[in-house]
């Protein structure tokens, strides 16, 4: 697979700088951190939404920063959870008197690091709540999770909880809306080809030319089974 990349170690930094350059009226990148925030944040009286995770799933999560959605998105290295320090800086950049809701996908590293950052922010007097998205019904446990994985359904949590926050909902109300979405959204993935993490330079797994894998995770975690490629309606 061919890629147009300058330096694999800088691909995330350059991506975020590019997004900021394309939308300077809406977004800004925190100096020294791979974090995108709303240009008008923090907004007094509004609950802020912070989410993020490993890069490589674009437009998630930076593409969902804006009015009625996220106030900040934290980008880890490709397929790697962001660090607690990055998340903490994102929280501080957008936190208002109304508090911050952390939207976390159910991966061990994401959950641990977001919770640590939340505790750091609470020590500063910032009101914090969190929800964990686990919409993937393909497998119960996986390589990096205990319980269902968080995948595409996270976008609906961003949008609906973000709209509630934008409408003036309290931290408890925004969290309740997010939890209702999580309880009602289900997803399942499938794969046709492997991907190549820039720093690794080789495919993360192998898949036959006429083969597909049902239930594969967004980082190449094993799915339920492989079978012969079928038409879209059958899938």
C-alpha cells in the first residue's frame, strides 16, 4: 500500500496542523499537544464534551469538534491511546463552570487514561462526568477490551449529547442523554483488506484476496470468523 507521508513519527502532528490550517475560524491546536479544541472554548455555562483515542480512524475524532458536538478531541499516536497529560490539557482548555463530560470508547488504555485525566481535573476543582461507549456486538471480549468494544456508534453519542450540551443541559442531563444513546446503539464491523500503521510499515494482518472477516475490530482485533467475499446485500 502506497502512502504520501513525510515522517511516520510526525504524521499525527502534521494531520492536526493541517486541519487547523483548513479551519482556523473554528478550530485551534493546543501548542505542544495533539489536541484540537473549538476556537470559542471555553463557553461559559455550557457543558464541554471531550473525547479522543488513537489516530487512524479519521475523521474521528478531530472531525467531530464543533458546535453541537465535541469541544475537544485528543489524538493519540496511530492505534494508541492518548496519554493522561494530553487529555488533562484538553479538559483544562475547554472546561467551564458547567463541567466536562468525557466520552470514552471501551478500550483498556482509553478508559484508564481518560479516568486518570478526569481525576487530575477534579483535583483542580473541575466538575467531571464520563460515559463509556461499547456498541460493538461482534464479540464480548477482545484484544484490548474487557466487554464490548467502542466503535462507530460513538459518533451518535458525540452528536446527540453534544446537541444536549449546546441546548443548555446540565452535566447530569448531558450524561443521561449520552447513556441513553449508548444503551440503544449497536454496531458491527467487517474487513476486506488489512491496514498499514505508518510507523510499522507492514500490514497488521493478512486476508485472502477473496476473503472477508466479520466482526473485526477497528485496530485489527480478531472478529468472529472469515468467509468468502459476498455481495453487499448478503453482508
